C-alpha cells in the first residue's frame, strides 16, 4: 500500500541514498513549478499520503514553504543548505564532497543525518562515524558505488566495521544507545525492512510524473510510471515484492535496503541484487550478530532478543551453487520461509525450484555446472 511520496523539489535536489543526482549543485537549480507542487500537495492530501521533500542547495520562495507546510511531511536537506531550516524533524544529508562539513558540526546537533559515503574515503569511515554518532539522533549510512567494490574494498570495509563495532559496544555499555541503520537496526529486526520503492512509496519528479524512486528519475526522465491525471502504471509490479525475489526471500540480512535501483543497474533485474550488495549487507549483518551476542550477555534489555544465527556464506547465491549439506543453517533458514509447500523439499530441490523462476540465474547455474 502506498504510504508516502518522495517529491523532488528542484532538478538540483540532493540525493539521499545510493543514486546520484548529476545536476546536484547550486548553479543547476531549477525549482519545481509552483502549480505542479500545488497539485502534488492536493494529491497527497486526497490520498492520505505523507511527503518526503528533497531540497536542493538553493532556497525556495516563501510561498513554496507555505504550501509544503500544508502536507504531513519530512524535509531532507543537503548539509550546505541546512542553516535555512529550523524544522526539528528535518534530516541532514552529508554528501560525498561535504565530509569536512561533518567534522565541523556542533556537538549539540540533534537532527537525523544521512551520510552518503564515497568508496575512496572508506578507510576514514569509522573516524567519521565516531565523530557523528554522538551529534545526531540517528545516523543512516549509504555507501556509494557499492557495485564497484572489489575484494580489497571488502577487506577495508570489514576492518572499518570491526572498529565501528568497538565504538558501538563502548557506547551501549556506558549507557548510550546509538542508532546506526547498518548495524543497530538488525539487532531488533525479525523480518525484512527494505526500501520498498514502488510499493510503499513513489517519487514525483519536478515534471509532476511518478517514478519508482528518485534514482530512476535522475537516470532517465522517460522512465515514469504514470502521473496524477492518468494514474499509476507499474509494469510487472509483482516483481517488486519480496515473494518474487528468490534470493532475498531466503536471506536474513533484514536491514538491507534491497535497492531496486541498484538491482536494475547491476543485474538488469529489479528483484535480483548484485553480489557486492549482498556481501556488504552480510558483513554488516555479521557485525550485528557479534554485537548482539556480546550485549545480550551484558545488558538486560537484550536478554530476550532473538539471537542472529551463525552462517558461513556472504551471499545467499552461494547456497545456490553449493553441494547439499555444504552450508550451515540452510535448513533453519528455509524452515522460516512462509510458503509451507516448500518445506517438504530438500535444500537442493528447493533452491532449484526457486531458480526456475529466474531464467538468468538458471543459465548462470548451468554454465557453472558444465
Ligand atoms: S530503490 Fe530505494 S534505496 Fe534504492 S536508490 Fe531508490 S530510494 Fe534509494
């Protein structure tokens, strides 16, 4: 069910996650036409939808702010423009070229922060996280260019996660809980908590058209899925569901965004994640597991928390390629699958059945076994 809209207020609005907006800069500013925004706000009110507004660096005329105030909303604002905003619920985005700004933030800064972190700065990640963690209510990390990570990058990220583990553990043990989407969320999650673009939210571009998410608009303005007059028209919408994502369905990296934009870009299939996305999410999941194991023995609040099982793979696709019995906890994970008819099957039979849903993966499997 659609719960909210993401509205791109300016062609130069900030990104807030994995995609890039190539027009993001003050000089490219071109605000959404006032009448279009008016129509979107009316549409949201008529359909009881919240709005997440994506701002650019340049300020908007006062009449826009009055219109925005009519809807239930969250403002997502680039760090360079944040001074204009007194709204307590506004979320700051620190973009890849604004890391120095992160270092200069006041200690009493209490907003939520989205940190869009470039691959080239990976060795500094724990340092920046340590700096920000006590300056915000919640820190959301978006690693940029995940699809270009190689084994060396994975090693660096793993080392950074080990350092961040120490920072979080110290923080919890000294009585300060911290919220980090990539580690602490998984401590509490018992089911998938994905982005759900196209399912629970849609994006409206400055042209008034619907898109699956802002990334699809920024990459190709012709990829719209309808507009406010003709309605929403998502082809093969069922592919967006977890039920139709055979790899993700057997995965328990519940905090993973399962980003359909990156899926489409890297595997050409909206419901199939790339190896890199899976590995990164599993490093994070495994860090959460270690943290939960430790905290549940030391802090009462974690005593009843469901433990995160130990697994010996970093990409659920490895299960597909494995020989029967090669991996630990496969049966346990499959027994959590909601579809009871599959429970009668062996691991191998089940995985082959899942693979039959996806021609591309099946071809890959065949080529590996020749
Ligand atoms: S699908 Fe979701 S996580 Fe991925 S780029 Fe779009 S909004 Fe961000």
